[in-house]
């Protein structure tokens, strides 16, 4: 068997919500819902739960009239962390959906337009 025959096709790889030595980790999805796939699902759910907690904490600080500048800066960091986690989970799940190229192009156009 050649090297290319033994490796799964890219569409059969799932990027995991953690890295190994700073590089993305992948799981071959050919064998269904493995223990590792369930672990990744659990980690993604944990990331979203933590993002919700961070968001709630940041909103609480923002609503506090006597919040100091340092507390407000920390609230912004909580929000940034929450957004980063939510975006990462959205990307991971989007990769598994196999979004068509036209949809990706539209999303990229919107991202560029909205972040100007």
C-alpha cells in the first residue's frame, strides 16, 4: 500500500479543538463516533460554556457603575476570550459541515467588508 492510500482523505479528517506542539491535531472520522470524537465534542461544549460564563462576568462588570478602569479592562479580556472560543468552535463545526466554495467566498467577502 502506498503512503497516499494509507492516509485518509482530507474530507475524512476532523480538526480537533487542541493542538500538539503548536500544530493542529486531526482525527480520522472514518470509524464513526469514537472516544476521541466524543472527547472533542465535550471540549467544544466546554469552550462554549466557558464563553457564556466569561460573557456574563464581563456584562456584570460593565453594568457596575463603580467598576474601575482595571475591572473594565478585565471585562474586555473576558469578552475577547469568549469571542475567540466561540469563533474557534464555529470554525471547527463549519469545517465538519463541508461548506461549499461559493459560501466560503461570500463569508470572506462579508468578513472583509464588515471589518473595515
